C-alpha cells in the first residue's frame, strides 16, 4: 500500500512502514500505482518511483520535460490512468503523459480544473463554474453545463448502468441521463446533504463510501441507504476523511487529517468500542426478547439488537454484573450486590444477602434454581410464578463462582485459591452432608469448571481434567490437554454455548471443541484472534451465542462479535522484502532480492525482512523460517517480520520462510539462496600459495633434516671419541686416586709422626720441668746446682724444638700459619705457636709444658688471642681455628 504523506511517499507492506521523502522536500499531494510504477505529485513536481532489485524505491522526475509549463506555486492533486497515458492534474491545468513515446500534452482550461475523472472509456473533468468536459483527441469538449453541475463541486462520478451518477460536496447525488441532470433521491438523502463530502469511492459491491470534512465516513448500500456511519466515537482517529480507497480484500483505507485508518469491511468481526468509558468492561451478555443486554463493571445496559443506537442503563444496577441467565422466560442478573430479575428495562432485586456469580437449574425440580454466591450456594424457588430466595446450603461457605451439579446430589466447586471441592447435599438441597477437597487437580490461577456433553471438565494451567462419574475422581485428558496447552496458557475459563461448543482462550487464539459426528472424539477449532488484540479481562473471558452463527465476546472497553459462518482465513503469499548485510559494527547495506547472493566473508551478518499483505485488525500474521546449511529445523512461529543471523561461516545457504495468517499457512515458501565467501586466507589462490610455501618449506625441512642427521652422525662420532677420552681420563683418575691415597697415607703418617714428636716434646719438657722443680727445692736446701738449672732452661726454651715442630706442622697442615697470619696480621709468633697447638686440638693442660708456662697462663693467652681475633662471644676459639 502506498500513501501520499506530508513528508513524502509512505510504503506499507503489511508489517512495516517505509518513508521516501519527496525530492524537493514538499508535501506529497497525490499517488497512483500503475503497473510497476508508483506515480506521485507534489508542489511543482511530479514523477514516478520504481522498485529496485534491493527492494528500495528509486525516483524518476518527469516534470523536467515540461518545467517551463509548470506555473509558479502549482501543486498536483490528482493522478489518473487512461490506457497508456498518465494524467497529472493541478487546479490550473492537466498534463497528459504518453508512457510509450515519453511525451506530454497539456490542457489548460481558462476556468481552472476541479478534478479529473476516468470512467469507462472517457476522460472527464470539471471546471470551476463552467461545466463538465470530456477530452477527445487531446482536446476538450463540453459535456454538460447544467446548473446542478456548474453550481456544485463534484467529488466523484460513478457509472451506473446506462447513466452517470455524480456525488457532490453539499447536495448529495445527481444522475446524468441523456444529457439531463436530476437529483438521485435516496432514503438517506437528507442526512448525506447535511454533511460536507470531501471524498468518495464506489465499492466493489456497488455501494459507496463517503468521507466528510467533520463527521467521519458513511458507508452506503448500492441503493444509497446508510449502512454504517463511522465517526471518531466509533473508532476513527478523527472525523476528517480526506481520501478513500478500497483494496482487493474489500478493506476501506481512510486518509484522515493526520492519520491512516483501515476498515475491514468484509471482516466477520464487528467491534463496539466504548471510548467514553460509560459502558466499561463487559463481563457477560445475552440476547433477550430482541434486546442485547451486556453486564459490565458499571452495571447492566441494553439496546435493541442490530440497532446503531446507544446502550441504555438499567437503573439500580450500578456495580459489577457477573452473569446474565435466561431460565423459563425470566432473565436473571448475577450482581455484586445480589440477584436481580430484569424485565422491560427495569431490574427487581430478589436476593441481596451476598453477591451472585452464576446460576444452575436444579437437576430434578424445575422450580428450583441454584445460584453461586460470594459465601456459598443458595437456592431460589418459583412460587406461583414469582421467584424468591428459599435457603442457603448449610455446611459450605466458600465462594462459588464456578460450580456444576453432578450425580446423586453432588455439587462440584472450583475455588481459585483453595482448589476443587465436592459437596454432597441432602435431597432438599438445604445442607451439605459431605465435604471433600480434591488433592488432584490442584488449585490453579484462572481455573474453572464447566459441563459439556453431560461431562464435567476442569481447566487450569496443568491441563484439562474430566470427571469420572463412577470413581468421582478427576482424570487428566491427555489428548485435549495437549491441544489446550499447545498455545501459551492465559486462562482456564471454559464456556459451553447453546450450539454445544466448548470454548476456551489461549494467548494467540480463541479455541472451541465440537463433538465428532461419527465418534466421541472432540474436534479442535480455532479463531485466530490473539489476547493482545481481543482485550479480554484475564480470568473473566466471556463469549455468548447471540444467533446460531454470531458470538459476542466481552472486552475491557466494549465488545466484538464474530460471525463463524463468514469467518474464513484467506491464504496470502509471503515475500521477502529486504536483505541487508553488514560487517561487524558497520551500517547495514541492502542487497538484491531476486538473485542469488554472494557475500564477502566480512559481510556475514545478514538480516532478512519478509511480509504478507494482510491488513486485518484481529488477525496477526506469524512467520516461520529455516536457514538450510546452518539449522535443520523450522523456527518457532513468531510475529516478528525479520530474522537475524550473525557470524555465519563460509558456505552455501538457502533461507526459506513461510507465513501463517489465522490457521492458514501461506501457499508459497519464499526462498533466497546465497553464499558467503571464504576469507582471503582460505581462498583457492591462498591455498595454492600455501602449497607452494609448503613445498619450499618441505625442501628446506628435508635439507635441514639431512644437515641435522649429518650433525648427529658427527656428534655421535665425537661422542664416541669423548667416551674414549673419558675412559682414558677415568683410568688417569684411578691412577690419580691411587696416588692421592698414597699421599693421604703419607700425610697421615706425617700427622702421626707430628703427634708422636709433639708428645715426645711434651713429655720431655714435663720431665725437665719436674727436674727443675726438684732442683729448685735442692737450692732451697743450700745446694749449688745453678749450672744444671741453666742447662735445663736452655733445653726447655730451645727454639730449635719449636722450629722442628713448625716444620713438621707445616708439612702436615700446609700454609695454615700463613693463612691465619693473613687474616689476623696482628698475631705474634707466640700467638701463632698457640694457634698451631690449638689446631692440633690440644688442651690447655697439654699446651702449658710446650710453652713452659702454667695452665693459667695458657688460658690468659687464649683469652688474649680471642681479643686479637675479635671473635664473637658465642664462637669457640678452637672451633674457629679448626674451621680455617
């Protein structure tokens, strides 16, 4: 669908809108689709648009050929087609474009041009105040200048049998027969004349649709009688209808003052939208004595069925109306404040102790009627033709919005928050003798009970359960539950109508079961109206059979009706409308749709757009796709008219998409084949280069291996030689070891000799010291033996003894004295001598004779030696000397 818009050309494909701005940034005034071209006219500009291979439109300017003939400030308000000519009309002149020869002819009436009309084989136009003309052989010819034509603005002209029918702006219809113009009088003539008609269109069924300046649109039958009058109060966006168009599906498109509306005139669905808020949310409805009653959260309303009038409020029914139930000629109203009987536009309350949900007749006594209340179940009784409250059923006080009567005085109740109950009442229906709470099925949100074909069914988010009359237990019906849960669960509301249909509601459909004609299996049927469009109150969905084929469904802002007989899903072909690719973090680029696509490896992010030309309000198109080469299964049905694929690997792909409108799958599957190239490093050229490099690398590797093995061979030879050398060395080491052992033995012998020599010295000095001591005692006795003592002292202090010891010590512990002298330069020869004795690990007692001093003097020398060496207190002097 294409629309002339303030900003340019609007394109709508059923799922998405696209805007193509005018070339001179002015308001687009006219549009006409002719063949594969979309002709448009605007301010001092006209031309045509053509769809390109990538699905986008491209504009071609035509007016440049007649640029000098276009008047200043001229706008083109109308475009028509006649044979191979396209007519562009402004209010001043007519441009006739020959599409075969690409030439123009211009007609410029002196009185200006109101509008050009194409009908049958004639091109007509009306001027302002001078008459109606026909174009023949490129020239204007006066057709009529009757006063009805010259004094009225003609909105449209229609062919009717052997005459023409004119629609005027203010004075209704006129007929042109045999050059005579006369009014076309209809039943709705006066109402039509009371409006300013701005646009009109003849419908395919011979009727008319008229767009007014301030009163919405009128839809007339072929005889001119008003069939519908649709205004802003009844759903239009506003009341100014500037343009009208009927599409192939009999939808009427209305170009309004600042919006676009589509009226599904051929739809089996009729909606009543309460924009005033007076009616409110519809909870229940019924057709009673020719009047349509609707119960809402505002009260009870009614109006004659089929009339276009407004609903009337029934006094005293303010508040929620939960149910309407006709029984034995009486209309009962279940209300938040109790129970009413409705008759002749009035409501009489017969019960007010508690709010009333619903009604069920007594299974045996027709004069008793059970009603589910907010606090249990009560009984109404018919006494002498008057219904009145009789009693409560004692022993059960829970809310009974959903209850059904079973066998043997059993009543089954569903409570949303407490679960399912069974009470057994006495024969008088005054008291509950037994009370049972079912463990299965469990309580469920928006759950309900309903009787269908004599069986009691319970529905919740866990499925549909059927009561086993023998065991009195609910058993899950797997087959029915599968259908029930196939779509997303929204409500467990079950409703049985007069035609023995069992209705229930899911996210995307209104569903109903019907009984099989040849078996007991239930047949599943769908009405493809999603909950997002139906606007029903969750948990309070309601559907009422008004006539054998028409059903009324309450919504939060009114209601709508469905004619099941006329409800047929049409098959629509699906088409791919756009294919765009993009590299990572870059802008998408549209691509050709009708040819096989070949994309670079970097363009591996693809977006597909698709649609079906379906414009019905209550039916949403759903799409399912598969990308062969990547996925093996069809996707889930989705309303999104696009599919994205990211980071596709190189390869060949086939994208397939199909659509479902209602329950009908599109007869075709749109297919697009494409390929994503390998990256440059994986192309055949790159592989060839890789092969060459591999061969070169193999050559060098082979040579490298040869060199390697040559080096290994040489290395092995060298290793063998080294092993021989090692063996030679080992032999030498053995000899060296033997020599070292011999030297070690000699060293040890030297040490033994040193030790023996030291001990001899010690003993010698000890002996001489003893002799000296004895001689001292002899002196004390007066004897003169000083020469002997001097000789002994000379032997004790003989330096040769120390030199001999020093030489032996150096042979045993080479360079020790030099080393310690180097570390401690302040040591005296006597200190070094003491260090040597300590090196031999001699005690102070053993050292004293060697130094010819007392043991106490040795300790003092050791102390002084520690001080000179500056040894820490915790370090032993002997340990330190031994560690050097």
